[in-house]
C-alpha cells in the first residue's frame, strides 16, 4: 500500500499500485500456487510484481539467473522480460525476494477459450500456435514446468508464458524441481525429481487435445465443466482413464 517504503527497486518505489476499486481501495491481488501478483505502473510502464507466499529455496536466485541467460540468448518470443530481486519487498522490517516482470495485457487461456468457444477458426489457430511454441521450446531444450491455463496468456492471438519458478533450461540439468505443476495438467507420476527438457510433454498434449476437442465439439466445455480449474481433463481422468467419461467420449 506504500511502495516508497516497501520496495527497494527505484521504479517500483515511485509506482502506483492497481487497486480493487473505489469501494475497496486496497491493492488488487492475483493469487497463484506460490505467489501473489500485483500490477504496478509508473511513467507509462507496467510490471507484474510476484510476491512469494512460501519460503524461497536457497538456489532460487541461481535458477532465475540461468533462466534469464538462456531466454536472452535464445530470443524466444513466448516469454516476457523479468528480474529476480533478492532485496525485493520489505515486510515487518525484513526483506524478501520478488520477481519483477513486464506486464502483459492478455487473456488467460481458459478465459480466451470461453470467449471464442464457438469460433472454430480461432481455436484451430490457437492449436497451430501451440504446436509451433512446443516445437520452439523443444528445439532449445527448454521446459516451462507448469503449463496450465493460468500461466498461458493469449495476447492478440499470440501465446505468452508467465511464472518461471519451475522452468528447466540446459544449465540447470542435474537439479531437481521445486514444484510438480498444476495437478490437472501433469502426469500422475511426476514428482519433484522429474526435471528435464521433456518436462512439458504431458501438459502440452493435455492442452493440445483439449483445444482440438473444443474446436470440433464446443458442447464439451459445458458438459465437462471446462474452465473450472481445467480445460477439459482433470487429475481423476489421468488416475483412472478407464473410468473417465470425457476420455471415453474423446476416443
């Protein structure tokens, strides 16, 4: 509520925080699995400030440094600029790390699908974009680690990925993961020791199949409660595929 006092970063100290609204003038929070995100703006620029809600692992800064180096050298268009700030936000007199990311104005994947559910052309175009993005990541040996509706934004028809806490880049080979991803998009046998360039393969297929199915049969969205923390498939479908109604219909 007072950026000048709680941030060390010069830009953030002079920024304005997006509020809930006139009736509730407190910072607007967007909560995720490991962090809460706030929008701050200053001199025409905006940032997404990720404040961690769990203790940060000792090697988190090293990981972000390697991720930043890999993304910069690869020039992959699906990621946005960011900085990991060890002395990020001050709470109760103690400094805690944050991630300062460029703000991207787009729709989360599930929201975009809901808005274009009966536009087959838009959904098929998204399928093609998804395949292209997956191929680019594979070519560079990079995995996001938590591909799911909340971490995939659609910006004027283009894909952007956010939340890089669990990313794999080649220089991080040999380390484990600090997370196991959204349960409705990950293989049931994935653990924190699962960490490598193939990390996204299962979730890539989950999202691709969901997009293709919805482009062909939009009624599946309401029939299987699409948008309810998933696109079409859930962890229960992966745990017991023989008993899954949606998998039976897709087959």
